[in-house]
């Protein structure tokens, strides 16, 4: 059990800060699809791939004081910001894990919007289909997002980049 928590803690240590629950969900999923050893189970949901396990683990890490969750009020919604705490850093020092270096992927994802990462994660969710079928599926399951051809091409390039 603690192994998966430690893997998440390592993610937070690399990321320093993650803004948004949706972005957090997509970042872990995308890392998983890049063969990083995160083991949370995902199912398709309103905003693309979603893991209840990840939500519960993050909540547990917050309750333990290892991650700080700050709620920010925006004009018409709430946004959450996650950072690792000193106790979280101390936990990581006690629980050394041999994880691949995923700092380049995390850095690349932090520069992107949660909307874009939702597109990338959705395309990766359907990566068992051909590229054309995957694009059609994105338009079918995400019609309200109105992803443009440019955004889809950017997502394809981004996937190629982070999988290297």
C-alpha cells in the first residue's frame, strides 16, 4: 500500500506544485501511459480518464500532512493547488524508491493547460485504435470541447515527445 503512496509523493516532489484536480489526474495518467510505474486504475469519465484510487490516495496523503491542498476561489469555480510538505519530504527520504526519471515529462505537462492534457489523456485512452479512429472517438466523446485540428496535431506531437 505505501509503495503507491510513495510513488505519488515522488511525483509531487518532482512537480513541486500542481494546480487543479483535473490536471493532476491527467498528469498521472499520461505518465502511466509513458510506462512510468504508477498503478492507479483509470476509467473513462466526464473529463477523460479518471481514477478514484488516485483521488483517495491524494486525500490520504493530505490527511497525513504529506501534501498540502489549497482551495482557491475563482470567479465561478474552485481550483485546488497541491504542494509537498516538509513532512512529505521527510517521508520520501525514509521511503527511497527506484523510479525512472520522469522530470522532463512532468515539466512539459506543467506548461500545458488541463484542457490540453484532457485531450492528450483521452487520445492515449483510445491508443488501441488507429490514429484516425482515435481522433473520431475524441470528437464523439468530447463534442463540447470542440477540439480543433491544430490542437489534435499538437496533442499527437506532444504524445510523441513525452514518450521518448
